[in-house]
């Protein structure tokens, strides 16, 4: 896969899901620090927008992280562009959040969340390990508080985030002999209103019988989530993740917000 190459200067970084939201802020923040920034976007339009916004310093590729062949082709293109220098930093950012009672969630929706949040992350990490070994680089896994504080109606999301944190701990032990560090940055709820809206949509789609079982509890949680908002902006959280990524020595796990 052909990958456009940002101006060659400074260190290199790969950021997944960098076309919007927190990932976009991380990518732009690193570009401002003169990193060569590669990453993935959900669409070609996102990739073009951030390339323009960064003055060409961010090169994103529209890539489905659940497609192993596509991930490997993209990683090969980035690694070829980096050459013998290798990759300094990999930031695995975010994923899906499936909301609702576990009893009522479609198993395919739960599987898809694990495909994106867990197996997609593993696929990306493994694809870039040869390049990370060259530079004795660092991996930052962006997680959420749901991994350690499971909440009603957020079971699938919490379970997938907890799973990837366990994988991160094992990667840390296995990659230490190669000089590769693995850090976990656990963020707070970036947008309680969005979570509440997702829960409300789930409630509105319930049958009367399902509503009788879960409607009242779901409404209570949705109401509480509307008041939950991280006390920091997305750009501020991105700045703290970047600071963590560059900190030496760095903690193995840090709460952000």
C-alpha cells in the first residue's frame, strides 16, 4: 500500500483513529512538535482534512482495523517509508462503545466491538513491532475508566477495554527485552452527553416488554451520564497523553482526567 510521507524531521509516530476527536488532536499535537505523523482515518475525506490542517505533516490512510490484510499492507507502507530509522512511537487510540443491557445487545455488536477494540489493536501492534524494535520505541494504549470501573449498560465496552489492558500488560513483559515500553493512558468519559444519547436511543428501540424490564434503570443511568463530563477539553487530554508518551521514566498506567 502506498503511503504519503510527511516532511522528514524529528521522531516518527503512528496514531490510530486519528481522523476525528481525540485521535485528531493527538496527531495535530504531535505534528506541532515536529513528529512525522502517520495514522488511520475512517474515510479519505478525514485524511485530506487533517493533511491540510497540519500543513502536510500528518499522513492518514483510510483503513479498516478489523481487516488484517489491510492493516498489514498499511503498516508495511509506513515501515518502508521510515526505512532503517524504525518507528519511535505507536499510539493505539480509542474504539467503539456499545451501550445497553447485555441481555439486549446483539452478539454481533459485541463481537464487532471486540474486533475493533481488541483484535484491531493487536493487529496494528503486531504489524509495527519490527519497526518499533529498530528504534527501541514505545507503545501508548489509550483506554478508558470503564476498564476498571464497570458500569451498568457499559459491559461490552468495559470488557473490551479491560481485555486490551491485560494484553498491554503482557506485551510490556514480552517486549521489555527489546527495549520497547508499553504504557496505558486511561481517560475519563470524554462526552457524557453522547453516552446518554446512545442509551436513550437504545431505550427508544426497546419493545414494551424490554422497556418494562430495563427502561427505568436505563433512564436513570442516562440522566446521570448527561451530567458526566471530563473537566478538560479533548485538546487538553491529547496534550496530557502526548506528555505521558514523551515522559522518561513513564508510569506503566496513568489516569488522564
